[in-house]
């Protein structure tokens, strides 16, 4: 597959492509006009003065890979930069349950140094008989807490028909179960807001990056890759956090990487170890579940930290970040 | 969790439930009025003359399990019965490519004994730069081939917004990548047509049955569970067909089970072994990719059988079915 | 890597090899003089009239692969041929517990058509505080039952220092946990008796065949490859029987393949499905646990069949074998 | 299962046990007389003044668990303490190749702060046609380098018959492939030297700790548990380092835990990330492959660090250790 980085609009090259038997797709990304052309034998033949450079991409993923874009992408969400020197921590409850709950957590995690408020309004639950989230009401609560604290929000989208409610959400999470829901990926690509893309529990690193390609191919380059544990034979933790896979993704891609230690841990005592390990390995962002009273939570009660446990963890992350030349 | 099987409409019990702190959901399924009630401590307290029987369900899945419904469900698709004594084989190309291709395959597989025509019009491809299927045009071709041969069709749905095109499709496939796309599961539940529900490549048997619950909870009981291989460390086959998991699902559920040997095999030489193994183990249905000229296929070219290989396989399936007291 | 099949003894070629920088190993296998030579660049240069043919082997395994030996190997154990047209069934208790137990099972399984008596005298138990088997006394019981019924025996070896007790055992099993115990593999290679080599629960097909290479490299070509389930995320069965991997092994190798449905099933109801699936897929042999009173067994009580369940299974295997052109 | 911690020798309790139908095993461990007794119904009945305390152990592993021993075990190897406040780093070549190679590495890693010299003399290679190590000559080279630098040695044992050569080795490694070679585990238990016990690539945390039980049951309590990556579907790294599983083991056991980042990484660029992640998560020890000229190494050339890469890594580990209140 080839990425043609264009000097200017592609009218002339497009004409040539249409006459050839090549397949192609144009996209404007990171301020650049790109033309993706394949198969290679056809792409190599196309020549045109409008082409600045032709890059052959040998990986199965194309736009999310760094063969055509060497510099790291920094995803800016309301002034918070993900993928730069600072380690960014997003924290908040697994599920939005009430205004009191969210406000208490939002204030607590902000005080501790979090830069983002997370919280689920639409919950992807294995069973239809489990609590499915507050929906639009949950988004409203999150937004209020965001306005009150100044923390931007990240929350999960399950259905493109709910996008009208995501107007004031700052970053849209695509969960592990929708990591290969290509329809939804295209929809958030078109919607244009920054995307936190979780890796599917049964997906390889290559597939994860190809899923990012679906968002990027719509011209939306603001994607953060989030590792949240894969399915393996080991069940003493809920999922196996794949620190190696996360770092491979970081090295193959120009996109920032995030780790979610709460879901693989499935137990608040382990969250700390997995969070520190992720930062030490090179994660650009962390997504951590915090609840004012975890034992009363409506979902995932065992893996949510208390506010004071979160504060303690943030202190350790602060120290650790310094050692590796970063900050929170 | 409790399933209350009701004698009649639930107005009186509903009133009691609303006064209690129990959660509940009513559904009409297989001609029965059901009320799903939880948590157990609350459900056990509810009593009402409209309740015929209260069944305690201890598995994480509820409606798809056989604790409340002992008799096997037979899914009837245009007169073809899945889950009865006959083994049902669905065959056709991975992707619909042209009218000629589909007609040739449809006639060939019908002659060989297939009872269903399969073929992808909307293709869930890992990369946005791979062939994505013919879409509505593909559905139209399938429908014509179905009318010409009398074989009912099964084809994959990726986006509920495409449902208007599925009007004349007979059975809707939910693919492995959407196996936990709960939004889509609810949508096909409401749409009401029979559903072929593939197991996600990273999903446990319990999760698969819980996904079926999403369809059943909308009152659509016509679900066939389809095993298509799981992700394991072994990569000499494309996926590991989980014969044991398929049989566990059959024993825990009243729903019929289907095996797709084409995707895990990833190689036509292996399809035969996996197909025979699935039938011997107890599969009620098979889903097999057949292409008139596999080496020219636009997708999955290595795993599609020729028509004559399919005929030979059907002869073996016929003999095998007899041995285990079934027919095709 | 190259296999040189020699016309005669290799004195002249050995001299040339010693002068070159090639590595080599000579072995006499299946009545042929072989010289394994690597790396390829060196091997290709060696030429000598004593070499009948030079075969380049591109797989990571060498002797167990079929690049140098196209015809299937039949392993003969006391007149019972494994890998020929007949499907061979070995049956017996998980652990040898008493003379009465073994005699009862031996007579029962023989009557039902088994051709081999299996039974563990040395048991590889996860915990040192579990029943470790009767040891030499167990071997003695097996041998008596073998003499009384005429069934040859297969039993597991854990420690080469116990080989003196294996004098009258007919086939030596190397268990899954020792599948990469290269020391033990070499020892049974030298000992010379037929070997039933189980696949390690975390081993790929390539590794399994490379383990067979350790036995073959000692000149012992009587190896049967036994699939017994691999470790995957799915825990509704004890292990995931890898029917596909077993068939890949059969296609890549000249050695016969066996399936052990008892260990992956972990439940006697599932053993039947997995056994039939294995035969339908192409297994040459089955290894099945049978106990006169499974619920009283000292190990693996849930997965052992009663004698009458075994008889019923054998009837189904008999019918199935016919369909695929084989016999038991 | 019960552990009886005894006040004194067990003659009187042993008599009672022999009269009962209980199974039991006595062991002297960490200066304590212990009696392991099962099943629970029998154990609970035994009473005797020689018993100081009876501890019921509910985990499948017994001696390696912390239900009977709350205080952490510190393994002392020639004055180097593993499991205390200091993080201990063992470094050296994958395989011992020559005296020059080992001396150069030993001096380099010592200068950088390593406390142990590692190096393989007996190599467990997947294929019998790969370099199998220098054997006794390799041990001799390691020993000389150890005497010259003062670093204690850790090296792998594959066969108990080689133990005479391990006289001057300080710590014996049991590799992943022998992690359930119970014969070898008993042998090193009896031999008495400290053991570095790798987790099998297909083994659960519970099985790993049960393997440690085999060593401890022989009275040898000097065991360090080493995580080296498990087999999962993700193949972009050689194995998936299970940081979570390592920490679960540390929390369930009193034994120290070590991480080997070289094998799962399979690539020197990733070793750094995995090493730092392991220390951040709480590993007590690291095992790192270092080679003077990795690209010329006879095995695992891609994953060995150069001496200068190792120095740089040690500087980062030093900083990181401080942050979490430890030292190297």
C-alpha cells in the first residue's frame, strides 16, 4: 500500500488513478492532503507533479502507522495535550450514578492531579439485565461536573444515534467490545471529536491499529490507543494487561498510548501495580476508575479506587514520571 | 435471577414489583409471558396468582439458558428447521461479487444438498482499505439467487441503518466482531427475523449466551449460536475451532448450535476435517464458504471450497449424519 | 537444514563435513542412514557419491516432518498398528489403583474393542500433596492385566531413573508437562520403545513436532503424536481440544496422530463429543479414560467413563470409522 | 489442607496420624517443624500437645502460600538478599560461549550494579539441532568469572544427573519448560541450593506456586519465583509478560518474585520497557540478558542488551527504585 503525500489538491492525480486499475482513497489528515493507493504494482506506476512524496507502507495498518509520519501525534483535548511530555491521568467512576457521586469524585481527582474526568453514561454490559447506565442524564451530570471543575470529559459511545447527546463531551471512548465495530469507528471518524480507542480483548496489535485506521480514514487524526487487557488463560486477574503490546503499538504508530489498569486488575489492590508499570513502560495516559464509596458502586465495585487511594497513587506516579523525564 | 413464567398478563404482579425494590423486565417469548426479576432476595418474596412457575436461574445468562426451558428450540427459517433432527448446511461465497458468481454457487450447493445460501454483502474487514462488499447491490443479487433456487438466505448485518435493505433476507448474521455490539443485538432482536449469532473471537461461552440474551430479551427467540473459532496462541490455523465450547453451549442452552469451519481453518484442506468434526460432535448446522473459483475470490480466497470439493464433503456429511442418527 | 539420505555408511561424507564449517548429526532411522547438516549454505556445498539424495527442509522441525519422508509412518506396538487404516483405541483408568480395578477395566474395554490398555502408575500431579500413583507396583498390575487380556500397555514415564521398571511396558507415554523435557525425550529416544508424545498445553504445533525430533534424532522412529488440549481463555472445558492443530500436525508430519478427549473434556458427558470429533477429523488413535466406578477414582474422577459408556462410545466410533473408510 | 506448625518433633502426633485415615507429610522448613495433613475432615480431628498451631490452607498450593507464613521470605545467595528492600539484578549472556565473552560481560554488568552473573551452560532448545550449550565447560567458565568478580552465579539445570557439575554454582534455575517437571523439582529440593523457578509458558499462577511446593516439600525454602512471559494470541512480542500474574503471585506467596524481561520481549528495544514496568509493579529481582556483541550471539541474539545499553537501563532502575522506596 502506498501513501502519497500531496503538494496540493489531487485533481490531476485523481484523473490518472481513475484511468488506472488502482484502488484509492483520499483523506485530509494533520493538515496534509493524502492519497492512499493500492495495490503496490499499480501505485508505483502513478506519477504526477502534485505528489510531494510516495511512501510505501508495508504494515497491514496504514494511516496509524509511522512509516509515512515520523513525528509523534499530540492529541489536544480542550488544551490538555496527550502524547507530549506530560503524562495525562483521566479518572472518575466506572458508571455515572448521581450528581453527588460525580461531583465528589471530580473534585477529588482534580485535587490529586487528574487532567480528565471519566465516567460511563452508556455502559456496555455483558447481560441485558445488568445496569445499563443513566444515558443522556449521565452525560448531563458529567458535563456539569466538567464545567464546575474545568476537567474535560471522556465517556463511552455505544450507538451513533446517541451522538446528539455527545455535544459537550470532550473525548469519545470506543470500548473494547466495539473495537472492531467498523460502523461506529467510521461514525466517530466523521463526528470529528478526539477518540480514545480501546483494544478489543481478542485483538492483536495489528488489528487495533487497523481499527484506528477506520477513524483516521475519515480525516479524524485525534486518536489515543488504549490498552485494557487481553483474554488469556490466566484468570487470577480479570484480563492480562499487555504492557509489551502497548509499547509495540507506541513504536509502530505515531499515536499516543493510554493504559487502563482498572479493567485488567479487577481488584483495587492490583490497580496500583499495573498503573505504575504502565507509566514506567512508556504510557502517555492512564484511565483509572475512582469512586467515593467503591463498595456501593453499581458496577465493577471491586476495581474502583477510593479518592484517597487515588491521591496516594498520583504521588507515586508523580515521582515515577520524573525519573523517566516526564511530568504529570 | 428469576424467570417467572406467567399464566396470563402481568398487571397484578407488575404492580407488586413496582412497589418492591426488585428490578424486572417483561418479555413475550416462545408464546409465553415471562417476567425476569432480580435480585434473588427480592424475587423470592414476590407472589401472585398470575405466576405459573418461578424458576431460579443460576447461570449468568438467563433467557438463552435451559434452566427455565428444557425443550430444545427449533428455529424455522422459511420452512427449513434448524435444531431438529436434520443437519442443515448453509453454503455460498465469502463475499457476493457478481450475479454470475452467486448463481453458479447457489445452483451448485443446492444440488449438493445445502439448504441455505450464505454470502456477504456487507463485509466487516479489518482494514478500511480492503474490499467492503457490494452492499445493497449484494443483497439484491443474493435475493435473486434465492428466488431462483428456493434456498433461503443468511447474510451479515453491520449497521442497523441498513436494515431496510434486509427486507427479503431470511436470516441475519451477527458477525464475530459485533458479538458484543449490544446496540446491534437489540436492533435485530426488535427487527424479529431469525438471527445467526457468531461467537466473538475473544468471548467465553457464557458471554456468547449473554449476547443471545440481548436478542431474546426483545422477544425474538429465533437465534442460532455459531462457533467460528477463538483466538489462542496457536497460529498454524487462523483461529482455534472450539468444538468443546460449542458443545458446552448446546448443553447449557435450548438454542441450536452451528459451526463455521471456514474461518478457523483459513485453508480449504482443513475445512473438511473441521466440518466433519463439528457434525460428529453434535452441531445442528454448518456454514461453509464455497466459491466457483476460490483463487480469484476478493476475500478469504484460501479458505473457500470449490463446488466439487463441497459436493464431496456433503457426501461425507451425509454418511456421518446417519451414523449419529441424523440426516441432511 | 538439509537431510542427506545416504546410499551407504557415511565415512567419506563425514570426513568432508568435518573439514567444512557445517554442523551435522548422523542418525539411522526407518532403516535409512541419514545425515542432518546445517546451515544451508554449508550443506549445499557438500557433495559425495555416498549421498543418495539431499533434501532441503524448510520447517523448524526436521525428522518428524514429511519433507524428507513422504510415506506415512506406521507405529507397530506388539502387532497393533497405529497410523494404518484401523483406528486404534487405548482405554483404561486415569490411575492404576488396584489389581481388581485394572482387571475389570481391561476386560471391559477389550470386550468393547479397545486395542490397548492405558493406566497411570506414575502420575504427574500439580501438587506434591496429591496421590502420586502406585509406581512400580502399578506397572506390575498393568503388566499382569496385559498378559491376561493380550492388550499391550501404554503408561507414562516421569523420570528416566524409573526405566528399569518399564521393561514389560509396550509403549511409553511422555505427558504434556514433560513435552519439552528434552532430557527425558532423549532418554526415551535411546531406550527405543514406541513413544506416545503428548503436546504441551502451552506448545505450538511446531514445538510439538520439534519435541518429536528429539526422540527421532536418537534413532527411535516409533512416535505417535497425542493432542490433549491447549490452554486458552475458555474455561468451560478443562482445556481446549485443538482439532485443527492435530490435523495440521498430521499433514506436516509422517507420524500418526492420537487424540485424548478425556483431559480437555474434564467431564464425561463431553468426552463422547470430543472423541467422535477427533475421529471424524482424522485421528489415528484415541486415548480414553475408563474406570469401573468413576466417582470413586483417586484422580480425575469427573472425566472417566464407565465401562458401559465406553461400550456405547465404541459402537458410535465403529459406525463413524466406516463412513470415513476406516475400521476399529 | 492443614499445616500443623509444631512445637517440637512430631513423634506423638505422627502416631495419631498413622492410626487415622489422614494423609500427611512432615517437612522442616525455615527452621520450623511442619506437618501437612489432609483431607480437612481428618486433619481437624487430630489434636496433640506437640502442635503449636493448626493453619487451614484453602489455596491449591500450600507451602509457598502465605496463609501459614505471613512474613516475607528473604532468599540469601552468598550474601545477596533477594526479597528484601534491595532490588537485585542478575545479568549475563543467554548462553556461555567463551571465557572472553563471559569475563567481559561479568565485569561490565558488575560495574553497572548487577549483583548476580547469569549465563546458560545447558540450554533447553526447542530443536535438537540447535546449539545446546557448552555443558560442564560452561559451568567452569561461569565459576571462574564469578571468582574473579565476586558475583554469585545463577544457571539452568536440565538434568539431575548433571548436578555434580553444579557444586560451585550459587543458584539453580529451573526453566519454563521444566516448570512442571516434578522429578527435577524434587531433585533440586533435595539438593538444597537456592532455586530460581520460572513459570511455565502455559501455567497459571496457582500451578506455578504448586511447582514451588515441590521444592519446599523437600525442605528447601530458598525459592524465587520468576515470571518470563506466557503464551497468548499476541505474537508481536515473543511472549506476553504477565505483570499482573507476577504481582498476584507476590501477594499470595511469601516468596520473592523476579521478572525476566528478555524472553518475552524477544527484542532488545522492548527489554527496557518491560524491565522498568516489572520493577515499578513490585518485582524483587530482574534477570537480564547482556552480551558484548549481541548480533554475534549463538542464541537469542535479538533480545540481548549490549553492556552500554545495560548501564543505561541500570541508571533508570536506580532512579525508579528510589521512587518506590527501594534501592539496587
